C-alpha cells in the first residue's frame, strides 16, 4: 500500500455488525482499513467492500496492551468497536478501552473514536452499563480528544434486533414481553457508521465530544414487538411478564447459552434506552436518521408464512 492511498484507520472489532458498515463508509472516503480482532478470519467479508489493497487483517485481543500497540503502528486513526454482553466486561470494556486509548496517544494518532452505548454510567446497577461508563472515563483520561459515540439499539438487514424478534414471533403463538413499557430509539446501522466515519475524518470538529445517537422514532418494547408482528403478517398472543417473574427468569436461566435474557440485560431494561435531553446527536453530524418503518419491511418479509410470495393487502 502506498501513502497516497489514504489514511490508515484501525477498527478494533471491525468484523462485527457495525464494523462492516463502518468499513464500507471509510472505504468510500478513500481510507485504508485495518481490521484488528481476536479472530480476523471472521472479518474477511469486509475485503470485497473496498478496493484492492485497501484492507488488512490483524490478530488482536484488546486486553493485551502489547498487541494493541503493535496493530496501531503506522496508523492515522482508530475506532474501538469492541463490546460484549457476557463474560469479563471489566477486562474488555475498561482495561481494553484503556489499552486502545493509551496506545493511540503514544502512537500520536490523529483521531480516536470510542463506541460506547446509551446507558453507559459508572453508577449503573448493570455490569454492562457500569463498565461502559468506566471505559469512557478511561478513554477520556488517556486520550482527551477522543470522540465518544453512544448508539441506541441498532437495526439493519443482518441485525440481531428485528431479525431476532421476527424469528421468535414467527415460530411461536405466544410471545412473552419483558419490560414492555421501556422506551427505545433504534438507529439504523448505516447512519451510525456514517457518523463515526465523519468523526474519524473530521476529528478537529468532533474530537473531545460525546454523541448519543438515536433514531427518529421512540417506541416501547411492546410497540416494537407488535409492529414487527404486523410487518410479518403474524398475530401471536403477547404475554406481559411481571417484573418479579421476568427477573427470576433472567436470574435462573440467563447464564445459559441462547437464554432469552440475562440478569444484566434485565437491569438495563429498567431504564429507557433513549438519548439524554440536550445531548449532541445525529443533527450535529448533519445526518437525518432513517426511520425503521422505511427500511426494515424489506428484510422482514422473509418471516412471512410464504415469504415474498405472501399475499399483502394491496395484492
């Protein structure tokens, strides 16, 4: 790769749902992308999204400071996308975030974007929210000019949100609803990727700021489930679970692989997942976020009883 090819941006965890969209945005801006994660083979689908020679792959565990420093050699900017819902969150969300920020500062990187989450708070009762909040503080201490992005739940063609719920609704006649009144503001993965790409390429404007990225529509958990059911032509019975029962379910089964909800996720549902009043957001990037209703029906149709051959009201 020649220096004329454009800046090198390291994406920690770049093979994930958001990372793939972000890589595509960066390629479109002439950037070279280095995907750094524990299993880089899982990210090889990123390669055809960019031109020949515009992507690299490196093995890296962000909890290993030496590995992090090594993959940042020769880079201009970095984005930390790594996050987990189970396992050692302290190591990944705090130690790992600190490793990336310290190495980015030592390497003299022009820009660092740290992807956190709505609900990040060092005082959170949830381990996820607490470690995300502590991770933000660690990043700020090591790299004060970092841009911190807190996305809401993400939706997109290959998401784990609308597809998961649609699959559940399509496979059963009774759908349990946990914390049905909790509010969400889902954002399209492409809009969030665009915002991060702008933060990377225009760090002088966005550096040092924290952005909370939520889509244009606020909906409760119950409203989201009912909307998805309508889109796929299903009429299940929705069964709201009282909080004590939902908490007991999460406590007794949350540890198991494939469990519907963990205790930590239940704790996160105790608060609305929406941007804070007055927070910087999509508008500050000049982005008008797309509503779920404008995009999701295109991929949800496969969950209808006869897929694309299902009759619709206009047929």
